[in-house]
């Protein structure tokens, strides 16, 4: 346990350092993306990720409407990637 403590401290400090850099401007925000846009963004996640590798495109809308956008995003990802339960048969 004592050997892992310095590594844990370094990882925690690194996480705090990198989250301090995450800022977004909330000026002139109109029409926050809600459930339907979250569903669409979740469904096209793979294509958005590939596009974000080559351009300045974000795969997750900010700012968004909160929980409903997150729920739609999750459902969209599950619909595109199969939901995870299709191959779970015994």
C-alpha cells in the first residue's frame, strides 16, 4: 500500500492540474441541445470521433441541457454500438 501512495498522489495532482485547464465560454448561449440532439450526437459518435482527430470538432455538445442531453447521448451510443447485451447469452 505504501508503494502505491506516491503514484496515487501524482495521478490525483495530474487530474486536478488538467481539469483546471478545462474552460468554456457561456456568452451568447441560445437554444441548448436537448434530448433529440443528444440522441443524434450519440448515434454519430464514431464518425464524430474520426472527424475530431483531423479537425477542431467536439463530439459532445457544450453547453447542453443537462440530464436529458446525457440520456439521449447514452441511448444514441447504445443504439449504434448494439447496447452491449446482444452477445451476453450463456
